C-alpha cells in the first residue's frame, strides 16, 4: 500500500496571508472526502503553489496560549473567560506567523511503512502528500494508517483461530 492509496485529496488549503479567523472557519468546514466535516490541519500554500507550512489545531492552541504563561502557576493567574479573551486577540494574526514551517511530506508513491516511520520519528499526526513534481495532492492522517493496521490485525487474528 502506498501513500496515495490512503491519502485524503486536498480540496482546501490556506495562504500565509489568511487571518487566523479565516483559517479556523475553513478548518471547521473543510471537506473530507465528499462531506464537509472539518479537518484538524490544512497545508499552507503560497501564491506560486509551493507548500510553505501547515496550520493545525495545535498551532492555534499555541497561539492562544502565550509561551510566557508556561513559566507561571496558572492557578493563581487565570480567570474565567481567559481563553476566549486571548482567542479574540489573536484572531487577526496571519497564518504565516503561526503555522508550522517544517512540514513532513512524502511522495505519493511512498510505501506505508515509510509513512509510519515518519509519523513515529517526527511525532506528527498527518503527512502532506506530494506528487512527483512536488505539488500538494493530499494528506495522510494517522487515523487512516491506524485503521489499516488494525484491519490487518483483525484479519490476521481471524485466520489464526480457524
């Protein structure tokens, strides 16, 4: 099995100049297969069609949780509505400033084991799949790889009990 066999084709993507508000709206309504169910991350592509980053739910959480807060005992500092207040303050920041720039990619013909290797060693939940020319064509999600692995396990166990 190859990356292209499991990837979800990219229907939507972000641009570095999108605001975080625009980005979260797209994340919440993005197409997965034929349904608009939302996604947990989207590739960021520049005006030349080149992959320049990835914006995920984790990047958005980091934007709302300023790094200086990790040095504090938040129990003494937080207030009700703090997350909402901070979210409003970062809504107009640009995707380019918040995205993950080191994106893990694989070619569409990458074997599934290579994809698993990248996910484990790089601690990522999704891989951006590129065609032979380097163009973004899809996303391979950890849950889809997991489903293939569990299906193989279940089929293997069924055969061993017969």
